[in-house]
């Protein structure tokens, strides 16, 4: 089975690049330079793909990743036996090489690296994984993680799996150091850690896409990676690698910190995108002088018969329907204008002309009942409110004084919520007072204000 592979890497916001990657063909030839090109490299007989990530926060991470990668590759191609056995042997040799480097330089005593390495042979992928770097497989539109995540979160979660104890889950999910790796190439015995290195094999189907990467790729979610692979796959592994690493760089640039990110993308039976044939100079010149064909409109597949045109339309006259519609729109516009100017309520409240001209029958005159002024002044009066203030004054008995106002009216205003008392002018009559407003509650009768007094005694 043939493979097409491409590799990309960015430093992120770190001062140094602590990731290392290697691509070798089945015979042990270094194909890294070609893999870094736009289209990638073709691996006809399979090969070895490797990504090592120097442990952050410790001096010498770049040295540890380089020592791990180089020693692993050299040991694998120099060894013999089955693929998985050779992977285990190569991992042990890389771990010992880191220990030897630490012994030579005391300042490197804490350096280390994670490692994911896979060997493609026919339709089988055999791999070794130690640490939190990733091996992903994209198949039939779905993305899956192939290897384990050797982090403390996996060990902590075991304590609460199957439990509904909220306090236990709160403790597990907030425990310090959940993201800390629990095993790596550190130059110490690999049996002393909370995890053991993973060595396994998986079947590969034609069209499968494999991604080997450092944990810097986790700037993207699994859904984002899946979508990018799906969209860019028709353009080849080089386009997938470019799209993923540029997305990591773009998203990481908006955060306070972006880790190193390195990835290798390989596809089973991947075909290198065809390159355009070179154009000769004579063809370029002929293309410049060739006449350009005029643009023509597309002809529809089927011509629909045109509808019959009325005589009114031919003559430019409006049809009755359009006239009625236009009239209705004019009436609506007029109503809106009346409403906006505050005249719509007058329009609604107005009586028909015929009703306004209808004679009002005369009411029989009633003889007024004379009451002493003192009794009238002591009679309880309703308080003046916005509701009853707008009501016209009561009918004045025949012969009642009209000059100078009425004491009862003045006392009623004096006992109301209105500030002060109302005093009609010398020339005011009851007919005039029907049109006079109250300054306290606004222009309820829509005319003029004539005078006020602070005390009822001033109204006499």
C-alpha cells in the first residue's frame, strides 16, 4: 500500500522549538526534506513516522527530543525481529540515550520528551506511544484518537468512574496537576511510572488518514480537526497539513500562550495532486495575441410561452384593481398623517354633519330652589381630580350671579388637590368657564388660564 506524507511545524510563543519529527522510507532513507515541501513525499513501501516533544518547563527540552528521535530511528533500522519488538527495543535505547546525556551534563538532569512513532507496513500500522502526544486516524468522515493519553487526568478519573458522588467528582475534576504527564522518556526506568508505554498495531484501509502530532495541535478541537481534514482531503495531505498548522497558529496567536506544534499527515493510497504542465513561451505569446470570444448569454433549455398582454397595459392605462389599490394606499397615508398631527381623535369623535344640525329639544325650565349661602358652603363637595376636573361645571340656576364667580365654586377648588384656589376674572361667566383649563392637570378644556389665589378668602 502506498502512502503520501507531509510534515509541518511552528514554534508558537516559545523561545525555542522543542519538537522534533522524522520521516523515513521503508529502507531507512531520510524523506524529511521532501515531506516538508508543498505536496509532501510518496512512500511506496511504507515507512516510519515519528514526533517527539521536549517536556516544557525544563532546560534541554530541544536536546531531549532530538536525542530521542535520532536514537529511536537508528536503533529501529539497525535491529531485527518483529515490528512491535523493534519498537520496544528502540524506545529503550532512546530512554538510555537521554540518561547518558544527563550524566554528561548535570544541567540536563530534568530533561525529557514524549514520543509517538509508527511504522507503516502493507495494511498495518504498528506504533509506540509514551506521553501525551497524539496519533489520530480519519476514516469515512470520522476522526478518532488511536493512542492513550498518558496524563494524570486518566488516573484520577478512575477513582470516580461509575460513581454519582458529586463531592468525589468535584474533587477529581478540580484536582491539581490533571494535565501533568505520568510517563515520558526521562532516562529512568519506564516501570516506575503510573502508566506503561503503549505498543500496539491497527489495520489500515485505503483512504485512511493518519496524523502524528505533539500536544500543541490540541489548540484545535477534535471537531475542528475532523472538519479541516474532510474539507481539505481532496487537495492532498500537503493541503491538510498546511490548513491545520495555520489554524493552530491563527488561534494560538489570540491567546496568551501557544505551545510548539508539530504534525505529520499521511494517507494510505494517497495520490499526489497533479501539477499543471509547464507552458512554453510560444504558447504564452499566442495566448496574448489570440482573439477573445465575445461573451454570450446562456440559452434556457425550454422557452415558456409569454402571457397575453391586455389592451390597458399596452395603452399605459391603469387597471381598475390598481386604481383601487392606489386609493386605499392614499387613505391609509392620510390616516397616518392625521394621527401623527394629533387630529385623528378629533376626526373620530366628530359627529356627522346631519346629527350636528339636528335641533335639540328644549328642556322644561325648573324653578331654582333657593338655599342659604351658609348651607351651600357647608355642603360636602367632591375632591377635584383629573377625572372630574374635565367635566363641565353644573348648570347655573336662573338668576344666579355671574359677575365675579361663585363662592361655592371657589370653595370647591380650595378643598381640592389643586394648589391654591381658582378665581374667575371680573368678566368671566359660567359659559366662559366651560372652556377654561386647570393649570394643575394641564389644558383639559384647551383655552386660556386667567387667575389663581392661594386662599379661599381671597375669592370672596
